[in-house]
C-alpha cells in the first residue's frame, strides 16, 4: 500500500537547484511539481516503509513535458536496506523511523528518535473525489548524474488536501526539508493506493 501527497512549489527555486544536476523542472502552470511517496513494501520476506521526496522534471528547458522525477532524498525504515540502497544503487536513502497508514484518515511521519522531522495527516474521514488506476514508468534521476527506471501502479483514490489537514516540516538534519520550506511547498492532493506495485531497475549514469 502507499500514501502519497502531491503538491507544487516555486518554479524558480527548483530551476536553480536542478541546474546543478543539468535537469529542468516540470512547469505546471508556473509551478514546480513535488511528490511525496510513502509506501509500505515487502521485499524477500522483509516488510519496511519508505518515504521519498521527488521533483517532476522535463527534458525541455521550458519544462513543457513530463519526463520523470529527480530524487534528492529518501528514507527507509530498515537500516540495512538503506545502506544497501546507498552502497549498491547510489540512491540517496537514509535510515529513519517511517510510519504510514493508508486507513482514512491517512497519515505518515518521519522520526529520528523522539524528534518528528516530517509528518502529514488527514483530519476527519471523507470520500475520494475520484478513483482510477494510476501508472508511472520512467526515469528517476539521482544526485550526481545517475538514474534508475521506476514503475509504480495501482488503483488510486484521490482526496483534496483540506484546510484542516496537517503537514509539518521540522527536520533540520536533512537539506531537503529546508528546500521544501524555502520553495514554499503547497500540498494539494492525497493519493492513496491500497495495493500498489513498485519496481525499479539497476542504476545507470546519464549520458548528458
């Protein structure tokens, strides 16, 4: 299962950040696209949670086409798997306690011991505004000019992020949380998948 939170942020901020990686942010009506994904996963009999923060990217300088994502930072609730991600796949995964529940009202959190660095929570039960199969297959770019191909699909319930819902960014250890604050991230929509399928390739180096 997976809880995801979709939103937008300042395009100019992410254009500057992504220029360091020779990438262009996707332009969504003058805003950058941000996707926070919090899946509960099973791999070789091991259950664990992840949280990743990704920015939509485009192959065009004007950001006119959706062509994948840039992944600056992610968390894994299993210390060994986080190490393996960094060591063998060169992905920016780090250990943290990641909590997630897809039951409405959905919620997620990243914790370092007693400190809650990042959390989101629906307030009150509600019905989805629509339900459809959502599918993504494409490149996920990594810091340092590398990428992997990801595949994510599943029947998805969509809920607007309401004025009562909570998103709290308190982390000071990770640069990405400062970027969310500095880019004025605005959450717009919850996307809940009760049975998501995730897949990824090995890591490659970009040609340019």
